[in-house]
């Protein structure tokens, strides 16, 4: 995957940060295994962070969202 598009997210304090999107390339069996492993690792890391009382931040539907340990969500930025 290679970066092909940069969009911007505006945070509540008015600052704008870049978000780099990657263009999906044809998946080889090796890259598919790597993608699945990365997906599992990310899910495990998020679950462990929440279990330790830490918040995580994700991008969903063009919004930057903080998920708190109590599973509440807070929009902390939007795609500009």
C-alpha cells in the first residue's frame, strides 16, 4: 500500500492535522496474511488498552473518535 491521498481533520481547538490514506494494491497471499495479522494485533492492542483504563482513538465515518474505557465515544475532530 502506498500513500495516495491526504485529507485534513479539524480538532476541537481549531488545529488541523493531516490524515494520510493508502491506496489498496492487489493483495498477494503474503500481504493478505500480513493485513489479517495487523488487524488482529490492532484489535488486541485496543482491547488491552481499554482493559487497563486507557482511551483509544479511531477514525470512523470521517470523524476522529476517542473511545473511553467505559465504551463511551467522544468526537474529537472531523474530516475537513
